[in-house]
C-alpha cells in the first residue's frame, strides 16, 4: 500500500505538529494517507495527498436561540513544500474569514454546492501551515439537533447533540471530512448556564466562567481520529461513575435507570481487552441521549452516544453497548478509508461484539444473538438477490457512497465472514491474527485489500490449501454467500422454532414458555410467525403475550411491524405513540414502510402520523422517512 506525502514530511509533522493545545509529553501520532485507487474517497472535496489537516482546534459558542454553533476552527496543515492551497469540506457553513497563524487574511472561495456532498472551501494559504476559519453553522445544520425543553426528559432546559457519521460533521466543522484523513483535535466550547457540555474527547479541567451567564468547557483528543468521530452534546446532564474508567451521562430523570442497565460496562471493557489488547482511549464513558437520537449507538471515542430505546430493564439489549465498545478497536482504532468498505468497521465490530457478549453473558446468549444476525443476513440476500453486487462486502464504485449498502450485509455478513474464518483456522489462531491487525494498523485507515493482504501475510502464511478453504476474495468482492459459511448452532433456537411451528400448524400459544424466554428467543419467535395473520389471530397473540404493552422496544417494534403489515387497526394507536416517542431510524422507517405498503388503508395513517412527528426527528431519520412517505414539505 502506498502512502501519501514523503517520509521526511511525516517525520517533520511528528516532531513539530504545531498543535498548541497538545501537552509536551503527549505522544503525537500522524496517520498516513492511503493513496491506492480503492482508498480514495469520492465523498470529500479534499486533496489530502497535496495538503491535509492533521489537527483541529475549535473555539465555539453554542447559540440555542439561533440554533447555531459559531467561532473559529484553527487547522494545522501538513503539505508538500510547494503546496499553496488547501481544500476543505463544508455543508452550509457561513464563513466570515480565513486567516493565517499571525492573523493575516487569506483568500478563499466557496464552490458550487453538490447534492449530498456540500461545497468545497478552497483556501489560498501560501506558505502558511496553520489557518484559522471564522464561521457559523447554518440553523439547519444536518449534524446537529436542537431540542426544546419539552422534548427532553426533564422538560426544563434545551438540549443539543450531534451525529457526524458518515459525512455530516462538515455542517458544523470546517475540516476535511473523510474517514481516511484522521485528525487530532481540541475544543473550547461555551454554553449558557446551567447547561453541561460533553464531547468525544477527554475533559481538560473544570468548567470555567465565561461571563454573560455562560460557562466554558475544554476537551482534548490527542490521537488522530476520523473526523466524523468529533461529537458534542449539551443539556441538563448528570454523571454517574460505573467503574474506575467507565461512567454514564444522561438527564437526572434517567440517571438511575441508565446506570443500572449499564452496570456491566467495566466488565465489558475488561473482556474486550482480554480478547484484543488494551483499550487506548483513556476513559470509556457513555451518554444516554433523548429518544430522537437516530441510531442505536454511535462509537464516539471516550463518549459513546446511546439511544434510550435500549433501556429494557433487564440488560437484554446491552449487546448494543458491547458493539459500540468494540468500535474502540474496529472503527476508531482502525478505520475504513472510505465508505465502500464500511464493513471493515461494522462487520468486524459485530463479530467482536458477540465475543464480548459471550464472555460477559455466556455462550447461549451469544449463539442466539449470532443466529438472529445470520437470519437477518440470509433474509437480506434473499430479498436483494444473491447476484446483486450490493450483497458484496466491498461495494463497487456504482454501489458505494456514504449512506450506501445494506446493514444486514455490512454488519451481519461482515460478522459471518469473521466467524467463518475463525471456524476454519481455529479461535486461538484467529484471535492472535485479529489482535495483531489492530496493533499493526492502530490509528490508521484501511481498505479491504489491505485487510486481505494482512490475512495472507499473517494468517494464511503461504498455505495454499488453507487459502482455498477460506475463499477470502469471494467473501469480500463477490455477491451472495460463499459455500464455506459457518452456520449458527442448529440448537440455538430449537425450542422456539418448535413453538413457532406449532403455532403455524395448530394455533398453539404457550404464554408460560414466552414468559421464560430471553429477548432473543422472543424476537426469533415473532420472526418465525406466518406473515399473513387474521385480525382474530393478531388479537389473540397480543392478548396472550402482552405484545402492545411490552417495555422492550425491540419486541414492541417487531410486533408493530407484523401487525401493521396485516392492517391490524388496534395496533395503530400503539404505533402512533411509539413513533411519537422514538426517533431511531431502525424503528421509524420500517414502520412507516409497513403502513405505506398497505395502500389506501395505511398511506393516510402514515402521512397523518408523520405530519405530527417529523419535526421531532433528527435529519438522518427525516431523510430516510421522507423518501418512504413521499414527503414534499
């Protein structure tokens, strides 16, 4: 793999990074730029092989009235000696000026907007290698969601959170917004009292009075990260320690419930380290956000963002936490260079998640969750077609993009690939390889080709028979599912599948068995029910199993999707309440899809509900559901 910029310039950067906020005794890591064709990122305007950002220093103020973030971003640039221009990414940023390190104005231009990509900002920097961008985000910045007090658990103070992945951070930070251009960063952020600001870096000192009823919070991330991992939240927040290096932030009304659900986190970190080496980010804290957060979780370093929908009261959904923790190795430590290789983040992480679950909660739960994942993958391949290139792990150019790919392929097929390799070579050998992969490529971008090269060098080691047995290229570059796939244990859901078969054949329901099942078993049962059910059958299921009253959001969602697909009218008010109380795209989009697929019955219901709830959703969820319901504003 060829790296951009000469070794001499990388050495110079490591010796003299120019990051004023970095402590003298802190290790400075400059991540390489991959320049092979498969590593290039078409989703950025940047030209990192000529001039790249290595460090971002933010000095920002949060304006809840205007719903903007404004201030300066000071960027350290590593560039070839004759380079006099640097190109940044923007999406609606209002740039007032750009200056060099001494405050002299630098010429800049903002290019034409490209749909789905934003606009390039080209700065004529001359010999300067530090530039300061003074700017304000637009009120509708896609990465940011500003919540009114009534949208929070406390109901008294406003709230802000960001979601940067995949390319949304360019809407509030002027930098080179590509996962392959890793950057260290620091920030000083002011907010109105009594709000608390948290970010995905280690806090520096205590909050300071900033005058005019505001407080300043400072943070530092001295390791290079993909820019989408710079994250912020602000609100009425309380912290609860969970262990010596773990803790949770959330609103005071939720802190007890969140802390109880997350009490195994320290054990998860220890399990992950035992598997694949030391945790390298200092602390592992989490924040449980308001329900409008569009994802299950986001692996922001030092501060995982979590949806409250995982709070089931019995830790049955904490696989989500294991997943986000695993990203501290696969995704944050070693990151896909572009979005054609998202599986390198999500697929390896999904495999790693399952190994953590096995260590902390036991083999049975891990096998069941792996079986659910496998079934999701098989269903997706069946629906998409086994010859559809979107079912390949590495997406070809015509399929690749920041939001491209299918989650059941990126996550579940990626995990199945890892599990298959483990099955063939043996767990001990596989673990040794994966641990060295993380060590050898720490704080660097990667591609599918680079991973396969590493597998050949450090796992296959010239064994032609093993290479043939693994079918590595087929897994990564070809659609469908290779014949050598390691299938889940047949006994994982034997009893549940028998119960589902008994229901399909005889209408038999066993409420006692349901009550004793795990969440994974209940989800398996619901997924194995006949797709077409009568109103009477649905009413009996709901009455006997208490589905509409479930406090587990995964089970409630699975029930509502089945009920709405069968035009079950009593489920409509339950779905309406659910859609008004959560913003997780995984739940919201499929339920609107289920309604829209029911034509004259469901379409009016979907549009009526969406008209009420759309404004409460993050832009990520809005963008997904707008297409489903044909929303035109």
